[in-house]
C-alpha cells in the first residue's frame, strides 16, 4: 500500500455531483486530446462562443491594475458596492444601500457563504427542480439538506406555491428561487413570486433570489425582482457580471440584502464574519462594476433580431423539427431544456443518453438528471453558440436518435 492511501475524505462529498464539469467533461477532454471533434454545449460561457464584453468594462479593469494590488474591504470596494446599490434602487428596491451589498468571486462563492450563514446540521433549504446543481452542492457542504420543489413542464416550468408550502418542515430555513431559471429558461410571473413570498412570510423563511440572468429576457417578458414582492421578508438577491457583461472569467458577483431592518442582526453579523474569512473579493474585477452597470448592451442582444435572440430562436426551431422532441421555449437565460419521447426512441437514463451523444457524436450536453429530480428524457443545451454550430449540434442529435427509433412517426405526428 502506498503512503497515505488510506486517507479518508468527507462523507458529504458522496452527496455531491456537478454534471456541468463532471465525468462527462473529463471524457470530453480526453477525446479532444486524442484528436476527436467535440462540440461542447455544456457551459453558459458567452466568451466561449464569440460574445465579447464591452470594451469599456475591460478597460476599467486594465486601467486600474496598478491600484488593485492590495486587499479591499472584506465586503468589497465602497464605490463598487454603491454602484450595485444604485442598480437595485433603480429596480424599485429603495432601501438598498452600499452597506447591504456584499461583493464576491462570482455568485458561486456568495451562495456558499450565504448557506453557511443560514444552515446548521440537518437544516433544510427548498430548491426548485430542475435546479442549478451549485446550490444543492453548497447546501450539502454547509451541513444542510436541499429539498426540491417541482416546477411543472406542462405549466411552462412554473412552480406551484401551494406545493412549495407543503414541503416546509420545522427544519426549513430558506427558500431558493432561480429566476430567470437555469436550466429551463422560464421567467416566473409576479403572481407566482407573490405566492412564494407569502410562503416565506408565513413560515418565517429567508428568501434566496438567484437572478444572475435578470438581464437576459426575450419576447418582451418582464422580470420582477423577488425582493420587490417581499419587502418585509429577509431576502438575499444574487447577481453579477458573468452573464450581464459576458466576463465569467473575471469572477465578480454580489448579493444585496433586503427585508432586514437596520444592520445589526444575526444574518449580517454572520455574513460579515464569513466574508472577512476570505479576506476580500477579486480587486481588479471590482473595478469593472461601475462601468459594467453603466453599460446596457444586453438588451440589444436579446431583442428581436439581436444575436442572442436569433441563436435561441434558431436552436428552438431546429429542436421542434425533430420528431418526438418537445421544448418549452425559454423566455430568459440562455439554455434550452428539451424532452425526448422515450416511447419513440430506445433510450436509457439521461446520463446514458448524454454519454452516448458524446461517445458516438462528439456532442457534449448536460443530462437532465444532473439538474435535480427531473422527469426522464431531458437535456440542457446552451443556446449561446453561433447558428452554424447549433445546426451541427442538432444534426448530431438527430443522427443519434435516428439509430434508436422504436417506430416511424405517423403522418402529421411530431
């Protein structure tokens, strides 16, 4: 036996998976190294698909590198925090000041800090299904338990607040909303948010609002910040520059705290302690915040005829042309979440489908089963790629399904 071969790791890790960068990603890298053609549509990274950031944002970092070498305050630079506070006040959150804003190395870091602040052993957080797996993993690492509530595909992927309420127990501490949603692209309407806010209000839960895609809206659909529907309920709203400004590599996110009167309370004390432990966020990236929130070039991309809207429409149109494939058209974010009819095709579980697509066709997409308890047959496909790449992806998917047909479609049947 080699030295240290008996090292034991945390049991919590056995409850964690991250299908966006898991075994399939490792296999895709091996295939690339072997010279195989791999078409990757697994990560929501605008930069990977030729969507460049605004020069003003990049210049704000470049021009301030010389004065960004030291630590910032633990919460972040005052000017950057005030820019975020102004951003939310313009959205109707009148109480947000710079003291209510915490900057972080992406929403992922701040989500983990927030859950560590809120959860004790066996405490629960309600999470939508499908979900973004970072949230469930962070809940487990914080010592808590994610409890999923159902979003209904037949109802445009909206949840039912009454169903959420039935899942509350005496161990429930927080309720997570991902809106616009990753992976479904659903944008939840105000009446749904009002019902969710009422559940939190009645059961004294903290609301967690992942709104990283709040700027990516299509077809004129409006987005209502959850905190505006629950000004009297403690709410942590998460946002950042990764998607809005197309700079995920800079790692700049934030949370804004509302619904907590004053600044002297247990939650702010916990957040202050935890953000101090990591010393500070990425200082060069903080220099981009003011410029990024002045620039609004996302609307042009998502408007009719805009590049992101055009790519979404192209992919959804191609998917709708495949017999036995159904997609609820996403109204936000940049993912499609099609469902494949397993009565039409000989398919095993979603992981096997995604694995087969990668091995046989070199197409890397995310299995629905890696995104929480989801009815079988779903895949998450990034809509960011240029149209010719999306056409090739659907061609590969169609070939893969053709080899697994159980019967020919009846005339007029999709």
